[in-house]
C-alpha cells in the first residue's frame, strides 16, 4: 500500500515563501503522474500543479510563475516551492499520485495546512 506524507505547511505572511514536501513509502518512479491539490474552506479541491514521470509540468493559472513543482526520484519525494504567497493561497494542500495501467490507481496524502496572512 502506497503512503504519501506531506510536510512543510505553515503560517506565513503575504509575499513569503514555503516549500512543501511529499514523501512516498515506495519508489515514486513507478508513478505516471504526481501532483499537488488544495482545498480551501467551503471550496472544492482543485489542482495546483502536476508533473509527469517524464518531467512535464502544468500549473493552475492562479499559481503559474509563483509555484514550482519538482520530484526527486532518488529521495522518493515530491516538492512544491511556493513563492510570492497570497492570502488566497490559504488551503489544505494534498499530495496526489497516480498509476495508469488497466485501471487508474490514485493515492492521496493526509494534507498539510498552508495559511497566508495579509
């Protein structure tokens, strides 16, 4: 059973930076895609950034140019570098991983809270 554990969430002032980490219990090179999602109170969970096994990335328009997703296969860890944080970035951030085969298997972490004060 794959386990994903996020860390790095914190309270930060607007304009500040944070780096989130997602440590996997197994080899992340087996995942076809990994990503970060977030869910703010009263809102639906939304995709923030994703990265394929080949290294291709895509970002939500609201974070493009401010956030960077990366993966370190040697450390089995996914990262999200968040710069120029805004109060609207406040949410619980979740790590996600998917394996695409005959069926699609999706795994989620437990989430880490990011709070940006104005």
